[in-house]
C-alpha cells in the first residue's frame, strides 16, 4: 500500500489542481465572450450587406446560402444558413444594448 501524502503535500497538490481548474474556466469564458462578439459582428455585417442589396428577400437568401457555402468550405462546421440566420437575429435583437 502506498503512503498517503502528507497534509502539506495534499494541500500543495490541491492548490495546483485549483490553479488548473481556474485557468480552464477563465479560458473557456474568454473563448465564449470572443465567439459571442464574433457572432454579433457577423450578424451586423449580414444585416448591413442585406440592406445594401436589391430585392431584399431573394438577395438575403442568396447571400446567406453563398456565405454559408464559403465558410463551411474553410471552417467545416458551425456556419450553416440557419446558424447565419441566428447570428443576424442575435444582432437585430441586441444591437441597441451595445
């Protein structure tokens, strides 16, 4: 049977584990904040592009389909037409709170 760590060693190990857990939490939070800012900005750009286009409904549909196609080619997932629509809606709903 292995010897149990001394109280001081156990506390030291616990402190190191806490540092790692806190760093992971902070990194996760920072990434989420950046992704939200990115989605909001993508939504803003979509809205601005759609407002500059002609025949809004048809142009908007083609814009989202084309953008989705191009983003999926490079980034694999997360940028479906539905996701882009959600980013646009996210911007529309929260633009006045910025």
